[in-house]
C-alpha cells in the first residue's frame, strides 16, 4: 500500500493496512511459523530414529562381535565360567571378583571396576592396562571395542 508523499509511515501496521489484508498478513505469518514448527518436529523425529537405529546397530554389532571373538572363553550367563569368567553383570563389578573363576593375581589385586571406559581400555591392550593379566586377546579396532563395551554394559546385562 502506498502512502501519500507528505505522510510519514506508521509503525503500527494496522493503521494503514485494511482489515482483510491485515488478516492475510497475520495468517501468512502464522502459517510460516506453523510450517517451521512442523519442519523442526519432523527433523527431530528423524534424528531420534537415526540415533536409535545407530544405537541398535551398535548393540547388534557388539552382540555379533561378542559371539565371534569372546564367547569361546566367556559366557553371558551368571555362574557359567569358562576359560575366562562369566561377563554377566560386568558393569560396575570389580575386576577379579567372580566366584570360582580363574584370575591372574594381577587382575584379582587390581582396583579396576568395569564400565564401558575401563572395558574399552582393557580390550585395547589387556597386558598394558593390567600388567600380569593372563588375557592375551586384544581388540585393536576402536569401533569394535566401543561396540563390545557398550554391549556388555547395556541394560539387561548389567546384573547377574
């Protein structure tokens, strides 16, 4: 809408905008906000699905890696010790504390408490993390170590 040359523009858009145009202006502005909110909501939902998919994929990778690399010596069943101790309830447990499991004196006397960080460090190089341990298998791939550590400390496997 054009103003006469000698008239100063008003800061209040309602003063010069006809009622119908004002309604369209407000409606289009509201419509833009709603579209933005819908887009943000969709983006958040997609991100949540992607992150949960990544988490599920990592857990599946951890389970697969456990079966391939660990299950010949370790069990996930409480009380089922093999060459290595059962890893049921490993999260928050002191190293060397599973009853009737064979441990090196070094691991039994260590002050290690298992969590995803300590498992990751141990799996990277067991004999460097706890000198004197009998575990000789290491996992050099960082993503595989992380997947294994997350799998072992995930809820559901946190208690014996």
